[in-house]
C-alpha cells in the first residue's frame, strides 16, 4: 500500500488509564488488542495493515523518547 503508516508509538504516563480511555475508540476504529504487558499495549488493524502501540512512559520531561509530553 503506497503511503501507508506501519505503526505509531505513543508514550503515556498511566497505561491502565490510557487503556480504559482508548479501548472503545480503538474498537470503533477496527483495531484489536493483540499484545499486552505492564508496559505496553499493542492494537492492530488487519484492514489498515497498521498498529498503534501505547507505551508506559519511563522518563519525565519534554521531547524524550518513551516520555509523555
């Protein structure tokens, strides 16, 4: 697929709260949770051929990988 996005990673400060918020939205968009740990939730869409990953932020501050902000 030309111009497709393979995956997006989002760092969040509270993964359980993020899952609670995003679960109905992801389901509405056609994504299914395919992997879950204490630090990561992976949602995939077979139709779109893409994934959205929600990571628990392990650092604080702005503009750091794996940090919310």
